[in-house]
C-alpha cells in the first residue's frame, strides 16, 4: 500500500487535536525546524536523509532506520549536513493520557519517554522492518478516518503492539549515543 507523504512546515509549537497523530513527512535537504518542544510524546523514525539531531544540548548523528524519542517539553530539532538529499521520516505523536490508557500496572508503555537516557536507538533490520510495518498500519488507519468500523480499536491495537515491541527492544539495547 502506498503511504501518503506530506511536506512539513514548522512555525512555532506543534499542537495535537487528538490523543495521537502520525505523519509521513518528505522534505528537501533545505528543510529547517527551530529548536522546539511540545506537550506530547514523539517517536521519530528516520527513513532517509543525512543529518544529525539535537536533543537538549546534545547532538546525535542519525542514519536511516534510527529511532529517536522526545519526551514532553524536551527541546529538539534536526540539523542538516548540507548534502542535497531527501529528508523522509515518520513521526508519531501521542499524548501521555493515551499511553496511560494503553498501559497496565505491570507494563508502563510511557516509561521509555521518561527515561533520562536519550539517544539514537538502532535495532536489528528485522525489528526496524516490524516497527515500520506497524507505523504504516497506523498511518493507514488514521487515513481511513475514525468513522470506519473498528478503526479506533485497530489503531489502539497497533499502537499497543508498537510500544510493546519498542519497549522490549529498548530494554535489550541501550541508546547508541547517550547524553
């Protein structure tokens, strides 16, 4: 299935009108985003591009397949190397409330966003492909709209599966570059 992509223009602080949003962005090498933060969690999956990423005062080199997490009110921005390549990524935004609803007493799905060890997560190619598949399913359900039967249920199921997969791999693999 072909995913929809869009160009992102970032002026000010991104807002969410729901408990979750997912975007597949495709921008040119001249894309600029200021240092910014927001009141939701963000999972960032780089598909293509030559760049570094600033999180707080630390700069991380990233490559396709890498995943970054941004906590609530955590400043971040992309920094480009000047190479004229496409900057493509999938960005999942999710509210703290939604992750609490999907969690239970034993398994806090939001814990990885609260850790003080941020960096670049590099997983096996198989795990990257599984994460990309779940992100694609989330995009498809969001594109179908909330009025389709079962769309909200499937979205929550895919989101839960994604966060469980991610948490399991985070606990087995520390970030590549720790701040």
